[in-house]
């Protein structure tokens, strides 16, 4: 039981980092990114490919974060040419393109077999000790990313992002650089998702195209909707709640005796039902975004 809870905590922290990144884009700025898994995958595959060629893990992680920033710059410039809906569809298409490239590039990514050469960080410890060390590391990285996100949106930059979310035309009329704001928030959040992907690869010692399927993006979106879109504390809580629910559904096969294929589909159904339930009955999430009062009397 302890190992199960530790595993849930580690994965919740890693996915929580991606949720914080997506919340900066969608919750704070209003950028509907349906391809957040692309940034996660860039970091994951940079680490995996680096491990195949004997590159030290710090360099692999930094390269993944840098490549994610370059991709974010391209995403941001693409967004300046497309409306919100078309940009959202384009992000989904680009994420799928990355997955298909990974699936069909045997020489670079080992294709469908994936990469399993990434070495774990903690050796010489017991299984429980390793999990505790991973939990401490992932929680520390999540806390650091949350602090960066909070500081970045605390002052004028955050107010500009929220204005872009609520009234983009008004933000442009007030001479705010709307495209520049979107690009900056992508440049801030994309390396976070890439870092999470790198740590994930080291944690499970594997990365393959199946980790980049659209369901991963759906899972992250569920976390921020359940937790409270726009609420930093909310998305972190949502990451833990949804990940616990998702991992508990692994035992559906053992409890009900249904086939493994049916159980896998039922897991997705449970997560989807949780998302719909919150959208219907508590659309603001567990911890709603707090509205800020501004004294305009002076």
C-alpha cells in the first residue's frame, strides 16, 4: 500500500508540473493548448536519446528544455497567425506529428519499442527508499515550478495575461503586446513540461510513443479542470486527485473480472466521467481562481 501511494505521489508531482505549465497557458492566458504533451515529449525524448549516446543526464535535461523553448517560440509565432480555435487544433496536430515521428524513426527513437536506456537517479537504496527519494525530488521541482509561475503572474505581467484571456482586443487597444505576451508565457511554461518529461523518463527508465498519445493531454486537462482552471493551488490539488483516481482504476480488472481490454477502456471512461461531473456540478473546480479586487477610487 505504501509503495502504491508513493508511486501515485511521484506521478502526481510530475504530471502536476505539466499541469502548472498548462495552467499558465490556458488558465491564466486563455491559450487552448491541446498539444501540451509535445513539450513533455521533447524533454522525455531528449533525455532518452541522450542516454543512448552516453550524454550526462544534466546536459540531456538542459537540451530538452532548450528544444522545448524553441518549439514554444514556433508555437507562439504560429498563434499570431491563427485564431484561438485554429491554434488549438494546430497544437493537437503538432503533438500528433511529434508522436508519429517518434513512432516511425527507428534509428533515432527506436520506434514503437521506445528507449529504455535512461538510468535511474537513485541506486543502492531499497525500493521504498528509492520511491521516497523520487517523491522528495519531484515534489521539490513541482514546488519550484509553482513558485516561478506564481511570481511570474503576481504583478503587471500577470494582469496583462489575464486581460489577454478575458478581452484580447481590449489588451491590444491598450497597447499591450498580445503576441509577445503569449510567446513569453509559452517560453516560460514549455521548459517546465519538458523538465517533467525528462524526470518521467528517468523515473520509469523508459519513453515510447504510447506516452505521447492524446490521452496524456486529456489527463492533464482533466487535472486543471477538476482542480480549478486559473488557480495555481487548484491545479496542483487536481493533479493529485485525478492521478489517484486514475491509478485506482488499475484494479478494475481484479475487482470485476472483466477483460483487460475492457478494463483499459473503463479507466478512460472513469476519468472522462470525473471531468464531465466537475464541468456540470462544479465548473470552477475544487479551488476556484480567486478574483482580485482593485481599488480604482484613487
